[in-house]
C-alpha cells in the first residue's frame, strides 16, 4: 500500500488490529415514533429488548429537523481527519439508507449513524447524522440485529485520539453472530476475511456496519481520492471465505459514491464497526 493510502495516526498503534467477539444474534424490527429524537426512537426498543449492542439499518425515514456533519480535514495534528461544521437543511429530509451502531456512553444509550439522504431541495448528500439533534418526522421502521452478551461502550482510543465505540465481552462466547471493530490502515476486505477465517465463518452476511476509509477504490474502476470518507455497507457477504462489500462512500463535500470495493485497496481511516451473521444451517 503506498503512503498516500495509509495514514499516520497521532497516537501509538495498538498491537491488535481487529477486536472481534462472537455470540448469538437477534433480529428486531423497530417502529420509529414521530416527535422523538432519532437517538431515542432507535435506542428505546433496543434497550427494552435487552440488547447491549446492535447494528441498525434505516430506509425511507423522514426527518425534520435534521442535522449532520461531513468528513473534513483535521484542524491540527491531534487528528488525521475531523468533521465539518454542522448543517441543518430546512424541511423534511428523507433517508435513502442509514446504518447505525448502538452502544453506550457514560451509561446512556446512543447510536453512531452514517447515511445517504435526499434533502428538501432534491440534493442527494451523505455524512454523519447527529441523532440526538435530529427528529423523526413521520412514522417509520428500522431493522436491527442485536446482541445481549456483547457490549459496546464509547471510550478514548489513544491511537486515533477519538472517543470511539469499542466492543467487549467475557471470553468463551459463541453463536451465529459476530461484532468487530477494525482499526486504522487495515484493508477492509482482507480484515473481513481474516475475521471470518479466525471464527470459522466460511459463509456469512454483513448486517448494517459502517466506518471510514482512506478514500475508496471500486471494482468497476471508480475511486474517491479524499483521505477521509464516511462509509456504510449496502450489502456484503463472505462466500467460501471470500469477502465482498457494496458500499456507499461519502467524500469531504458530502457527495455520495457507491460500488463494490476492490480487494487490497481500501484501508480503514479511523475505525470500522462490523456485524456478521452466519446463515441458518
């Protein structure tokens, strides 16, 4: 990998480049109540179901007010990338697709959410949704895949100097689901194959999942050159040990790109939250 496609983080690299935990996975359909913040509308049913972490997919969700940020350059050497100032289009914004990770910060439930959407003026944009400042405007639905023994908590990551959602659990877990965090400069497809191999997942489906990449290279020939992007999985799988990911990739102007990733050419920028589910036997 050339230097342009690898970023030097501000802190020391953790010796373990992938954290992965296996457990039973539970699907749940969530009804989104209008008038609630997106954070509360999503997390309330997950907490009630006893989930300690989950991945969520939202589609065709109406939001107003709606606030978000996009990936941006760092202000100083304390980070390799950061965010733009918040934006708030006037009127109803409709989610095309958004993926979220459910976890906890200081004992309170929260979601970390990336998406692509259509703004009131018809523009298609994407980025990092601010869920506590965004309100559900119409009744909607989301689909979650949750875990009761694996927990995700927000904690400072010394390598990136960001507070990140980090999974943990007691050893000895097993089951048909898996939660992982992939760390910077790991090729996402190669990391996915390593996780599957280490956990005996010859075939699996990627559920939800989101993160950031150092630009993007697509198998169809397109590419994104920005050093920081926000990404989410449209669909993904492991088939006989080989990974495939169809991604939405948001650049530093909020433009949305999509396509299947090329293997060996898509390193993680800051972090990547991954959930796998093995098919029923």
